[in-house]
C-alpha cells in the first residue's frame, strides 16, 4: 500500500467563507498516483471545517444563515469562551459542519455521488490555516 500526504494552505479575506477545494484534492490524487484507495481531507484548525455538499450559491447562503442562527457571532459576551478571544461561534460552527471527509478512490478518481464537491469552511478567517490531505491505497 502507498501513501501520500500534503498540506493545503488557505488565507481567507473574510471571517467566514466557503471554498470549493475539489480541484485541489483532484490534483493531490494525480500527484499520489494512487488509483484504488481512500482520500482523507481534514481541517487542521478548530475553527474551520471540511465537508461534502453541492456547489450551489443559494445553498451556501442557506448555510451562512442557518449557522448564524444556531451560533451567532455577536454579541460576543454571550459565550464564556470569549473572555480571551471572540471566536466561540466559530468553534461551534465547525462542530456542526464537521472536521473531515473520507472519499473512496476508484479507477483513479474521487468516487462521488451526483453533485458532491469538497468544501473548506472557514469560520474565523483572515489568517493562514491548513488542510491535511492523506491518500492511501494502490
């Protein structure tokens, strides 16, 4: 069995942003030369997420509205965590959206269902953060 590891770095201009990273993962898969196996894509920061869904702007707006309803950014003093930082909402949003995804690799391609894409979700941006890509297989 072979393995491949790469870190992808992101610095978002906004505090919250969704980025389609499917092509980045496809490039990693090409570099790995693995044709059968698994790809793990993992957010390496506690205020960011990796998840799979549809790349549709209306849905992305719905995510923003829904997450802000569940864990509003302000007022900052509503969260005990915010005695030192002002990002408690980002921690909660990450918990809801998830830390990582695993995708099967079949015949050298990511084995997706219809419309599935991989996204990096940033909930406390404006600084560099990374995503780990680990691919194993043959």
